[in-house]
C-alpha cells in the first residue's frame, strides 16, 4: 500500500506539472491572457512558499533525527510523516515556481533556459543555482522513496545533500530574489538559516553526548570485568 501511495504521488504531481506546462505553452503561443497578468508576483510567491515548506521539512527532519524518541516510536513516525509531507509539497511547489517565467512579459525565459542551468537571459549564475537546487531536491525525494531498496549508509549519504540544497536555495532566494531587499523577507531568510543551524548544533551535541556516555559506560563495564 505504501509503495502504491508513492507511485500515486509521483503520477499526480508530475501530471499536474505537465498540464500546467502545456497551459503555459498555450499562453506563450496565443497570448490570450492579459499582458498585465501578475506572473512575476506569482513566481515570487511560489518561490518563497517552496522555500518555507522546505525549511519546515528540514527542521522536522533534524528533530526526528535527535535521540529523544526512545520509546516514543508513534510520535517520531508522526513527525517523520509531517516531515515528508512538507518536503514533498515543497519540491512540487518549487517545480511550479519557475514555470511562469516562460510567459513573464519583462524577462521571458525559453524552456531550454529554464531547464538547462546557467543559461538564463539574466543573472545566469543565480538562476542556475535555483535550477540545480530543484534537480537536487528531486533526486533526494526520489532516493527517499527508494530508501528500502538501497543500503542505509548510501541513503544517508544522499540525504545529507539536503543541507547543501537548503544553502543553495537560501543563496538563490537572497541574491536572486527581488524581494530580499524587503526587510521582512530578508529577516525571514536570516531567521530560517539561524534556526536550521541551531537545530543542527543541538542534534550534533546531543548525539555526541550520548555516544560519550555509552563509551564511558562500556569502559566502566570492561574495567569492572578485569578487576
């Protein structure tokens, strides 16, 4: 049943992306929408929404990885379910985010410029970071769904890419987004970065403390056995 849900998720999500892309291509060819349609506003809203969804997802993932869930498997599983929901939704919103650039009246992108990193008509490096981030997110989402079919260490290595992708998304948002000059939006980026960093530090310190405690206990046991 779980596998069927994963397949359904990809089928529905990708179908929606394809349908919306076809609609956008139809608009590009016919121009039936008003030239004053708020495409740039929608691109920005989708971008910030995707970033916030992914921020919530990574925070919940870090919290779920902390060694505080002993004996509380149901609570941790619920947290992981919400984590996967935010990440999945964030990835598909991130896929929608750049599509409207094809019909943006100010700086229209071609489909090739949208899909190939570093070929954008303006700020190619910053927009290229966004494209690479999206491909990376899709890779992490796909490998997460295939988690049970690959070695645990390999999956964990792939999953660690999420932290790099978060930094890339942050860089793309701050340097490439026109709203980053707004003090509220810029503050949002700062707060989210500090929050993720703080959670990572707490997680690392907590895990390290437990490992030291277990090692000290093992040494004490071995010492007692040799006395």
